[in-house]
C-alpha cells in the first residue's frame, strides 16, 4: 500500500510539473497587436445579466433595502496614449491647460481660441488627430520640396479629412533610425561589403547631439549590438562585430525593433522614425507573421526602407516580401543589381530622409476601436506628382 501511495504522489507531481515546464518554452514575443485589440474588444462586450434574485413575498418589507442613489456619469475624456500605439498617438499627447467642454465630435474645447467650424469659440485638444510623413516626387523621380499645406488633400477611408491642422517640411526634424542587418547564413558571401556600406550610411546621416540610431543583427533572434546613440564610431563597431550564421527570423526582428526600441524610446518633441532593413527577405523561423510585423511598424509610426541582398534580376519571393513591407509603411524597396549598388541604395535613403513633409489632420469619422483606416494624400493642382506615404493607420483603443 505504501508503494502504491508513493506512485500516486509521483504521478500527481508529474501532472503539476509538466505543464509548468511547458510554459517556460513559450515565445518571448507577445501576441500580435491585432490579437490584443480583439481581446480588449471582446472584454468590453456587454455580458448577459445575472439571473434575477427571488422576489420576496408581496408587501413584505426588505430590512436591508437602501434608498436608490443616482450614480454620476464620468465626463472625463480618455487619453488615447495607451498601449497599442497608433499613428494618432503623438498628436493625442497634448496637455490640457484648463477645464474644457466636450464638443459633439469628441473634441475638447478651450474657450481661448476660435473654432473654424462656425460653432462657439474653442481650441481643440484632439485624441483623434492623425500624423503622416510623406514624400513627393515629380515624373522624373526628383524630390519636390517646396509645396505648401494648400497643395494637398487627405482622403481617410474614402472620405475627405475635416481639415489639415499642421503642415511642415521635415528636413530638419531629428531622426531615430534602426539599422537591421540580416546576419544569417543566406547572405554570408556579400556580408562584409554590406557592413561597410551601412557604416558609411550612418556616418553620413547621423548628426551629433541631434539624431540617434541603433544596430540590430538578426538570424534566429535579434541581437542589439549597439543601442540608441549619436556616436557614429560606436554604431560602426556595432555593425562590424556582426558575424553571419544561423537561420532567419526576419519578421521577429522587425517586430522587436518597432515595439521594444522605436516605440519605447523617449521623445522630447517631433521626430522621424525609420528602419533600414538589409536582408534577402527570406524568413524561416519567426513566431510572428509578416502582416503582424507590418502592423507593429504602423502602430509605432515607423517608415521601413528595405535593401534586398538578392543580387539577381527578380529576387523571387524574398523581394516581394520586402516590397510589401516598404509599401505598407510608406518607405521604399531597393533591389541592387550588383554589390556596389548597395551603397547607392543607402545614399538614396539618406536623401529621402532629408526630403520629407509631415502633416496632421482630423479624420472625418473616428472611433477609439482599434480599426484600420486607409489613407491617401493627393497633390492637387499639380500634374505628374507622385505622393508616397503609408497606406493606412490603426485607430487607438479606448
């Protein structure tokens, strides 16, 4: 009997320990942002009311009954800068100066300024302001840098924006740049030249006491070899220590760089956030999908520029993946035909980063529901101009 009791104890311990051990092997990356939004939305769905308690007999007084009291409604406007960052996040973090009233469209009104909608005076402190960074090129592929706010219309979910609130040329805004270099076996033959091209790019782009960059090499996992700094010598060392080897988890690396680096880096004012992704586009080990990585880049307001290391005409599926990532985030995808073209691609990215515009606008319809909005910027009254920006954004979640 004692042996049988011991065996029961051992079996019970195994049933407890095995699930706990299995939990330690879970992936470090959290659920994709879209899954998180769905979970929050499900949690907010109204639950069925509990069954009604048994009614006391007629005319029987309830000794515990209390007089009903009206509960005041919470009139506080919620801030949208919660987790699950979105392209409207930076425009939402404005400080409220004094008590304000709430307008019918969800804006806060400050009595000190005039409302251009024709209603009562009021300065709008928005939770639903969307920020966009974009470039404009003519039919010859040259950047157009002298346009004004009135030269553009914004279409949000196929409807014209209420108005463009701010507009500026982004030439002088500080940069926050992430350099992601594929260090897997698939790019071993051309790795050294690509490293030196990346070093030259950072030396020419990062301005001391103004811009910041970080370096990540990735194969099976992303490895931060140099954190945010304006020291180009330290960044160069972070690039040169990389050694190729292992598999490729491209999407995990992009997801990590957006979520854990660019989204969390402190900002004292407006910045431009960009990632330069140097890879062949192959992925065989990621835990998140391509679309989940793109979604995280959109939420972090990151523009992704990709440089293919496939030195052949039509790099196949890998180049298509890189094109999709760049298009969805408002960047460009470069496909060098020979090794020396890699340096040229870095040079073109540097030129674009100094040739951008930024605007913020009020969308025609907005809800704090995490939904995706398509967006298009149109250069009006200018023939032959091409505007390139991200294709959409995610609304914040209440």
